[in-house]
């Protein structure tokens, strides 16, 4: 007669299985972290190759203008935009709690301020979506609404459950095209150049390493031909590479871009051979398959720069595309928000890299915040911080991956 397993034997077997599964998950986690780290280092090296090529062509590293302030004590409001109000009492959080995964509100407040300062010279560039992308924007809006209704992990649970954030994410979005109101609602801010006041064009590092006229000018014609200062103050009218004559206005260049998009090879050559853009062809092979884009495909000079791990921006956690509320952050209205197109390069943990290059742009620092997603700006001396703040910063930066120029 066969004897069955006793309760104790079954419990022993279960304990062994649970232990083995825990070990396997731990090993797979270590492997994934190693892959993410390797991916991060490879992308840093690719970007460094591009920066070296840029320096060889222009005698400086990309002169990314400040899109915010480098002050880590400025409060951060709507859409991660810095205010003029200072908040210096942010360092009372417990670093041990952060390591244990308990994300205190004080820590989140501190990081939002520091992150905004670290992004003052952004890696990402942003710009209006091409006309005709309305359906895609509606689909993206639906994804964001679904994301807002889902539960998130502990770190972001409070963020997503916030009623204002949920309302913002689930609001109606559009692409700014003529079928959704056009650009008229931005007209009263045409003279704004500060990103904090008008979130239409962000000229980050990638707008220098990629041929910006070839991909940023896809957007609605009015943003380029109706005198929006944010675009005009950051771009000079180039010369026709065929006859050397400077273009008379952005209307003509937009016509050439639209003709090139329709397949006119001569006009495509006109854009591609503008000297500042043609130089990008020297280093653009380094960017093959490493850029994160809000739309795909994005092929420039025959190189597909879309990230092989996902050709579009992943809609999770802090990867939500940039959005702009025309009525302003204090209006209480989240209607008709504007989602921006964009290109960036992210590390192995899906965080954008950070870039710092002070004038006269003969040096730079390029770095990843590492797996914990937290970092600290290299231009601030930690000797000026309190002992409590230094403990916090030490935890944030312990896993950073930093590459510097020579």
C-alpha cells in the first residue's frame, strides 16, 4: 500500500521550491541589471563619439541654451516647470528609507527640484507633431488615460493617484493641427522664447547632433511661418547650398521641406546639404538604433535612429510625453492639451541622459542617473551642503554612470 506525503514533507518541498524560485528571480534580476548597465555605457560611448565629431566640425561642444535655471532650490510646479519661489528646506528625508523603497514626500519634492535643475540643458529636443497626426494623438491620449487609471508601483502610486494628475492625463488632447483648433490658441504667446512660458520647441542636445531642419520642421506650418519667436530666436535662416543665397524667410524653407517630404529629391538635397546639417552625416551612424522617438520610423541620412528596444516613447512612469496646457498651470483647466513630438537618448533604465556644458562650451559632462533614477548636478559643490543633504546626495549618486570629456 502506497503512503502519501505528510503535511511536513509537503511544506518542506514547498519551502525548497520557493527558495529556488527566489534564487532564480534574483539571478535574472542581476542579469537584467548588467544588461541595462552595458546598454547605458554603450549609448554613452555612442554619444561621446557624436560630441567628438561635433567638436571637430565646429570647435566647441553643442551650445545647448538653458531651458530653465540651474538652481536646485526653485520650487517646481505644473509640467515640471520651475517657479521663482525658493524652497531650501527639502533635505529632511531619510536616505535609509529611500534605499528601503519608501519614497517619502520630502524626498520626492527634493528630487523634483534637483531634476529640473539637472535638465536645464536638456538632452531631449521637442517640437510640434506633423499635421495630420490627429488620430495618432487621440490614440496616445487614450493610452495615457488608461495608464492613469491603472495602479502603479509604490514609487509612483501617489503621483498617479493624485486627482489633478489623473484629470490632466485623462483630459482631451490634440495635435495642434487645423482639425483640432489650429495654432490660434498659441498666438498670444508668439513672442515668448522661454520654455517655461511656452512649451513648443525645446532645443536640447539632440537638436544639435541630428539635422534639426530635416525632422523638426515637420510640424504645423504656422509655427514656422507665422513668427513664433521661440523658433526664430534659436535658428538662423540658412543659405541654399546650391546657389549660396540666403533664404528670404521661413515660408520658403517650409515649402522646400514639404516638397522634400513628397519625394522631391532635389529639395531633399537642399535641406540635407545645408552645412550645419550636412556635418551631422559624419557622426550619425553612431546614433543608429539608440534614439527614443515619439513616432517612428525616423530615418536621417539613411540611418534609422529609432531605438531597437521600442521605437516610440514608453508610456509608463516618468516617460509620459511632454504636454502643454495653453490656459496656464493656474487656470484649473486641462482641456485641449498639446502633446509634443520629440527625440532623446535614454539609458538602460529608460531615463534620459543628462548633459552639462558651461560657456564657452569647451568641456562637457554626460551622465546617467543609474538604476535609482536619481542624480545631482556636477556644477554644485557638495562641500556647501549640510551633512544631512550630503547623506541624501550620496545615496542618489552612488549608482551614477558618468563620462566626461577630456
